[in-house]
C-alpha cells in the first residue's frame, strides 16, 4: 500500500488532495506517523521505503518477487467516490524497480480508486518499468490472463482474482470492452472450478502456478469455510502450488494442504497506518516477507521462511525480539487449526516445513 501518505514522502509525489471523511490531505497521514514515531524524512529516493527488506532480498535471492500492489499509479484527479482513494505518482513507482519487483497483482479494491483512466496509467507505468501485471487489464481478456515469469528450469504462471468480500465494487469487473479487474462472482466451489478450468487451459506440463486472491475482511483471524474450500479446490483441480491470499492488514493462518501452500492472508507489507487508532491489538505495524521454496519438478512445498519486519517512519525496519516472538506466537496459535507449526530460528526468522 505505497500510495497516499507513503507517496508523499517520496521524491515526486502526486497531488495530496484526498476525499475522505477523516482527512482531506495525504500529507496528514505523514503528520500522524510523525506524532507516533518521530520525524519522517521527505523527498526520499525510491529505495527508502524498503529499508531492511533490501538486505533480506540480497540474503535470500528469490527467483521471483511478487507483490499485491494496492494502489493506483496515476496523477489522475478523477477519483471514485468510495471513501478511501489510494494513489502514487508514476514517477514514484520507481520504488518497485528499486526492490526488484517482478510482478504486481492488481485484482484488489484500490487499483481503480482513480477511475479507469487511473487503471490504464497504472498498467502503462508497470509496462514501462518492465514489471509484469496480472488481475486487471484494458478488457477481460487482459485482466484474466496470467503473468508469466520464465525462471531457470521452470515457467511460473501468476493468476490474480478479486472477490467482492474484500470491498471490490461489482462495477469494477472487466468486460469485453471495459477496463477493470478479474472479479470472481463469488467464492463458491463452482467459481473455484471455473477458475481451475481457466488455469488448466493455459498451464503446460512443468509449469508452476500461483493464484493470488484479494478476499475477506481487513481485520480478524477467522477464515470462512468457503475460502478454505476455494483454495483447496484450486490445489485439487488445477495443481496450484501457492494460494496467495491478501486483504487483511495483518497476517492470517497458513495451511499446508497436500504439500501445497495456502496463505489465507499475508497482511500489509507497507502501509501508511502509523498513528491511526482502533486496531492496534492486531499489530499491523508488523510485516512479513514470505520466501517460498518449491520443488521445480513437482511444484510441492519444500519450505516457507518468513522474515519479520516493522513499519516505522514509512520504512521497513528490523523489529525487536519481543515483537518477533509476539507475531510468532499469534501465527502459531492461529495455524494450529490447520496442523501447521511455526517455529523461530536463531536468526529471528519464522519457519514452516512441509508436512
């Protein structure tokens, strides 16, 4: 969520005007953060926001870096009247390149915050930066197509879907002639089978497949049965290796199902929520990087390593050991229902082994 307040502290921000009941300027979110955690520098370079995450990338050297980009990338002023509107300037999108992002999934409830012109500018900016996109497009054919990454020894397909349960308006759905998102009609097993058929029509032998889904509420740990059935159906019927769930502002449970990884909610990697009151007990300031090891021939999960980070001054930092222990305890507690155990290693990383 690198729009709004975060956009304002980078070198070339968009206009700060926003249309919320709560605040009218994105710069006010910077002031809230400063009241909570001290001064936030302005006019920062593109790598500023990533902070300690860049060291983790260098250490782990992942073959693919995939994020849910939950903002429009535009200077459009044609906002959608929905209460909260996220945008970052196309110039500040250089921050994605600074982190080496390979793919942005876009089927979420903020990518059209500044209208279809804003979506088209988002797509054009990512194309200029040579970053793949999935989940939104100039028509339904583009929106439903997977991003394709050619890795050493395998082709990686990344499908992106959105659910109205996350707050995506129904009229944001892409059509034959209208830009929009790849919106699911619901989270029923029938819709999962439809998605599985879509994947099977494109997937070739040897391909690895990720399905990224924006679903569910912002807060809380409860996973609805329909989410579990949907995710497991994708594994059963489409041989999906990773179900990458997001929308919640904090991490949710993890399941290893038939040697495949289901992340029900990854939480925010970045947000401008410092100083906002009301949900502090969920600790949305604590973020996780998910490094997933897959067997290249079978697509099975070999290991999951999670690197805890903390958002301070709109930048990712290394959290205190007690905060790492806190998030480990919460995840371990919430994952027990799926038979998943989370352990802490000597380097402060959280580990999940395939079972």
